[in-house]
C-alpha cells in the first residue's frame, strides 16, 4: 500500500508543528516506497541547502530501510561500507534526519529533514514518522 | 518578499481541490523567486514522470516569467528561440502547466503542474496562481 | 593574445550602456578563445533564463566563430547542420545575441546577450563587440 | 531586496583591487539570494579551474549561509555532516573563499573567489563582502 497524499499532508504537518515548537527552520521531504518524491515543505527561513539535503535523506533512508544516522559508522574509512555513499546517482546522506516510514509492518516510504542541527532534524523526522507510521 | 509556507500551502491546497474536481492525478510544485523548491504534492495515482515535469515547469515559468505554454511557439523550428529549451542544465519545459506567481506586482515564484492533459494541468496551475497571487 | 580583464570590463560596460539606452534588462557574458567565462553581468530585472542563455550564446559564437543568428538556418530540419545544436555538452544556441570578438584579425573570444527580443540582444552584443574588437 | 548591478560592480571591483594588491590571479563570482549568478570576473592569468570553483563557492556560501571554510570541519570523516558536500547536484565546496553577503540584516547573496591559496581567496572574498554588505 502506497502512502496517500492525505497521510503525507498529516506527516508534513506534524513535522512543521515540531519544527516550530523547537524553532528550527527546515525542509521536510517524504518519498514513497520507490524513493520518489511525494511531498515537500520548506519552512520560512530555512537555508537553501536544506532543499537538497532533506530530499537526499529521505532517499537514503528508504534506500537502506535505516535511519540515516545509523548508516554513518558503516561508511567511515575502515568500516565495512566505506565508499558506499557515493555508489548512488543521488549520493547517500549518512547523518541523522532521515527515517523510514512503515505501514502495516512494511516500509512504505521515508522522510528526510534538514536545516537544523542533526539532533533537531532527527526529532522532527521522528515526529513525522510517528504521525504516519502505524 | 518571498512566499511564506502558509501561502504555499494555500496554493497547493487550491491545486489539489481543482485536480480532484476535474479528476486529474498530478504533481504540483511551487518554487521561489530564485527557482528553488518551496513545496510539492504528488496526488494519489499520479504518474511518476509528473514529479520531474511539475518541478521543471515551475522552474521554467520563473526562468522566463511566462506561462510555459506561451513559450512553445517561440521555440519551434523556424521560430525566434528555436533550440532554447535545451540551453539550461534543467531543460526548460515549453508546454502548458507552469505559470508565474506574482505578489505586489512582482514575480515571487512559480507553480508547475503535470500529470494530466496539458489543458488540465493549466487549469490546475491557474487555480494555484489565483489562490496565492494578489 | 587573450582578452584582458580591462577589455572585458570595457565591453561589459558598453553593453550595459546600450541596454540601458534601449531599456532592455539582460545578461551579458564574455568568453575567451577557449570558450571559458571571462566576465558576466546580470542587469537589474533581467529574467533568470538570461543567465544560462547569455552564456550559451557566447559559447556558441566562439564554438562556430559565427554570430549565433547566422547558425539558425543551418540547423533547421532539412538543412545541412540539422541536429548539430545538440552535439555539444552545452547545447548550441542558434538565435541571435551571440557574436565573436576579434583582436588583430583573430577571434579572441565571444559575447552573448540574452533577456530582450532577439534584435535587441543583437544590438547590445554589437555594442560590446564594437567596444573591444579592433 | 536583491543586490543591484551597481552593488555587484562595486563588490567585484573591491575584489579585483585586493587581488592585485596581494598579486593573486583569481575568479570572483557573486550570486543572488536564490544562488543565481549576478556577476563574474576572471582576472588575467587565473587558472581555468577558478571559473567553476569561484561559482561553486558562491553557490555553497548561500546554500548554507556560512563561509565555505567553516563548513570544512563539519564534513570530515567522523564529523556530523560527513558526506554532505556531495549531496547537491553542484557539489558544495567546503574550503575557504566563499562568503555570504548581507544587506539590512538579511543574506542577499554570496561571493566566491578561487585561484589563489585558500587564505588569499578568503582575503579577497572578505574585501568583496566588506564593500557590499551593510
């Protein structure tokens, strides 16, 4: 089952609410199970780099079915997946802010958040996941 | 003055309403005055090509400050701007569905819609413009 | 002999003067004999598409050592160079506004102007060429 | 408020003056708040790589609203944003020479300088910023 636009809007809105609560201007992107863009919001005042980075995090989280921050240690020099981040046409992003979204026990897509500190982006992504996943 | 997220949401929502009314699954993208993405919705059932095409139309409409369909006759073989569509790294899209958004007499961004027949995409883009422009 | 920055500035300034005189907000690009960018101005209010198009015209004019408008008839369907515009990594632009710049009987670079009607762009490009060529 | 051509010329000229003073042949690029090119000079004798690098630095500085050199420590192996530089279609440049330009308390664009040693590029970029920012 693909995510519906209604679910995407619910997720984006939950992200906006959390972002405003912790005062982090950011971009929020949601992709489907095929890693293709479903929805995107850029909040007022978010840096432009957040546009590409939020989308990259969502792409990465669904590519690996992992939170992006969890990929980080695996791709360091000397680690098992060193170099992996560059093997995709859209380079993988391996710091926090991306997370898979599950529905009925299956990964249905992913969210990516960028614009704040890594921990803030992760909090906002978590709010999105919580609002949509079941 | 840049478009706010609130204005972008209003515009996207007006596009969704029109798209549902005329039963056209599509993608809707809104960019700012610098051609950078502000907001994006993909409606349930829209073809994947609508993702890039909607964004390309918004990019084009702001690049030229014209409706994308109005560029079409200018780039035909024999016409003054023949070949122009290919001169950008993100190729310009010259069929209808993209339109500039003005605020206070200045172009503040643009919308692009893709997924339906050209005339349908244009109708939806017009609904977005009408909801945000002033 | 390569064009100097001083010559480039003189050329750009002559272009600005002509553009203001005929009231055409545009972009003006000057490339060297290797087709690489030497100088660029975007005038207040020029459409964003003029950025890429001005550079593309300068690139094209030096690629062919011809005014860009003179290439147009050669690349039409049925004409000798049909398809040629797409054979370059930066697609050639075959409508007016680009022109080679000569020094001491040799092509030393080219100028590209975009943002106005083709005839206006050509006038501005001519002013630049006249100010630098000898 | 977007930067005017007059401000861009003032900035470029300040950069040229500093570059000549410290004898560094370089390229200087200024982009607007949407990361789109406003002005560019290549000084006599600057290496060709300075063309893309100067523009990339200006693009990066505005993408992040940071001096490019300040991004460097953040993207090292083990650092929070490891891998980020490659997440943009135009890869971010994370060594010094790019800097945001502010007007009236807002980031209005950015400058990028390339061609010299990093510290020299930074000095020249600073001269540009100082001449335009207020």
